[in-house]
């Protein structure tokens, strides 16, 4: 009854109306608490017993997990602590870090080129780009890694020269591809194919009116891409790229099959000697968790930077600690979810 | 307003098809320096395509657009029209301002950066000087002090006025308006039209696609009526708007008035 004034005919017939019998059309009905107790009634939010029960069950399970991690002596946390900062583990960590960085940087540089080819007007470039992405995405990274490592069995020698003509330089492939180089090449080509698709999707998500407006102002093609299109494509590119970076950090561990001593392979070398398999795997795992957490924090700030102008857009509104909690493994999400329960 | 012998814009025999659909059929049109020409016509009549051919956002299939004595997008040599390299096309576009229906402001840049981007990048203006000029232009379109806002914080009418200031920052000889008020709430249309009338009074050469008959009546020197890709009526607004000869123009005007 607090809505706009009703026409006299309707309000006269309305039994609960607190308005005078013959109201003037402009008079607003005065709310009368005594006459209408609903106006002062306490509001009770909806109950969600199912959510409480499921939360309780999950919390008990989580507590059991923590309990067993702490009390099961066969995890041998002492051993974990002893090897956590040992020289060979740190060496492996170093290789994992720079291999990931090099693969991601080179892969993305290549990926931008492949995405540009795919979006070009030249049908040959478009076709080549499509074929590359199709082929690389179809081949398991492990197979690719072994392919480059065993390239010598297919091509014992590689030469630089005129196509189908004279050769100037010739190298023996067996000496060319060490394990690390094979890993770098194989993973870079893999990242290039996937990142090309991520970048292409990001660019296509930008309204074509943006580059039209920029062209109409007389901006050159490179400037339009760098200043107008790419920054607007970034919000679509970054989350997927963050995923890929974190995935690649762990995917570098497949280099252990070609005896490259990364983080995982270095702990494998140790437990092959002392058979403390679980504690040493935990050493590697904890390092991966730490690195992933750091990368998530970096991703948060990058997303926030590119969300500017979005007026408290999705990424901008999420608080820092919320993102960290959301990305911190296992326990992080629980507190945020509990806050949502009532 | 000086009317020179040679019009600033000369459009001759302009034709354009999208797939099998021919949008423009040999359009001829002149715009004299300092004059305002309003293009009227039902949707799909080719008004926007015609406008977009003027700064070569669309490439015509036949005919040509000449602005200030230069063929847009092409260089005539040996009886042929050679397509311009991107850099030369960029130079031509820099002298023609364009305002879009959807504003197309750059959402990740502040109002100031939206306006200074092209003068700094294309004209090589020092940043400080470009910023001073941008503030003058904002003042002119009635948005003094809003230089640090992002486009999303502005109303539609304010965004369109920023877009006009952005185009003016390149000191164009010709301004193109592609339905500048069609995406606006009715109560915001007036503020954009006021800025456009102000520009027209200052002697800016303007080619305007709009459905605002009132603007055409007040500010236009010439009204051109397009139907199905052909100019069916053209002349001073008093003439075309009150006593149209062509049936199609008469039907359109009686529907929108």
C-alpha cells in the first residue's frame, strides 16, 4: 500500500487501505504501522540446511586429511624438510623455472605471429597457420619431445642452403639436439599452437568498431594493434594464458623422460638411491604449489591492470586476498564459501 | 563561408556491392567547403556505406571519392586507379574526422588519452601541447574537467561529445557523422545536436547521416535523399523537406515528421 496513489474508485473498494474514504488524487497514502503489522515485521532469510550439511561433511573430511598429513609418520616430514633446500633440488628448480620462462616467452612470440597469419587476408598464410595449429594440437607433447630428441634417426644431417640446390652449412643432428634443446623446441612449438588460438580468440573478441575508429583517426596498422586492439584483447587473453603458464610449469616435468634434470627428475634421482619416494615427491609438490601460488598473485595484478576503464569490472572488484584464497590450494575456497552460507 | 568553384568533396559514379547485393548505384554528390550536407533515407538505402566510402572504411567497386583534389584510397596513373599503400591511406584519413553511431571511444583510455592519441601518434604533437588542445576541445563540447574520466563513466551524450572532440583534435577539413544520435536516449540527443550546430556555424564542412529532420532543417545547406542506393532528391532543406517531388521521399518524410 505504499505504491503510487490509487485512483479513487479502486482505493475506496480496497479493504486494507489506510487512505481516507474519498482521497484527493494527489494524496499519498500514509503507512500506518498499527493498522498493518507487515510493515514492521522482522525479515527472516531463507534457510539452506543442505548447504550446512554438505559444508559440515566436507569440513570433517578436510580435518581428517589435515590430521592424517600431520600424524602419519610415513609421510616423513623430517625427510621433506631435509631435502627441501638441498642443492640438487634447487638446481632442478632453477631448470624448471628458466625452461618454463623461455618456453612461454618464445612460444607466445611465435603464437602472436601464427595468430596474425590466421587473421590475415592471405589464404596461403591462413591455411598454413590452420595446418600448424591442427598438427601440433593433435600430437601429444611427449611424442613431440621424443621426436626432436630422436631427430637424428630421421635426419642424420641438417643443411642450410638453396632449396633443392647447393648446401652451405651442414650439421650432424646427433650433436645438435641435447635433451634440454629438444625439450625447449618441442614445448615451445606446443605453446605456440595453443597460445595462437588464445590470442586469436582475444583479438576477435574486440569490437571491430574500435579499429575502425582508430583507422578513421589516421592511426597506422601497427599502432592500432598495439595501442587499441591488443590492450582490449588482454582481458580475454590473460586468464587462459595464466592457466597455460601454470600448466606449462608442471608440464615441463615430462622432460624427465629424456633425462633432463628438472625439479621432478632431480627428486626422482634422489629417491632412486634412497627409496624415500613419498617424502621426495612431496618436496617437488610443495615447490610446485609455492610457484603456482606466486603465479596466481601475478595473474591477479595483471588482470586488475587490464580491467582499468571497466569501472570496477569483474577482475577489478575481486579483492587481492580473495583471489589469493581462491587460488591457494585446498583450504582457500572453504572460507570464502563459508562466508556465503547463512 | 566561402563557396569556392571546386567542391571540397566530389563523389562520382560511386557503386558498391556486398556479395550479390548492390548497395550503391553510381552516386554523384558534391559538398562545398564550409557547407553542411545531410543524407536522409530509409534504412538500407546506402547512406552509411556512402559515408564510409568517403574515408575508405569501405572500398568502392566503381567510381571514386575525391576530397580536396585527391582521390581517396587510390592514385590515378596511366588511366588506372592504383590502390594506395596503407601509410598513404593513413595520411588521407587523418584529414577527415568521423563520428560513429556507437561512439567507438577507446574504453581502456581516459577521455584525455582518447583525444590525444591520434594527434601525438600521427601528427607528432608533443604530449603536453596535445593535452592543452584536448582540454580546449572538451571545453568547447561542454565537458571541461572530464579529461580523467573513462568513457564508461560518461552518459551516451557525453561520450558522443568526447568522440566529436576526438575527431576535431586532428583538425580535419571535413567531418563525417554516421547517425551520431541514433544510439542515444531521447533526452540526450539535444546536447549532441547543439555541438554539431555549433560546429556548422563555425564553418566546418560536414557530411551527416541522420534521422533528425529538425537538424537538417536548421543546420543543413543541402539535403540529399537516398533510396535503394540512388540519389532521388537533392537541394536546400526548405525545398527537399517541404515539397519533395519524388514519391519515395514524400512517403519517408510523411512517416518521420
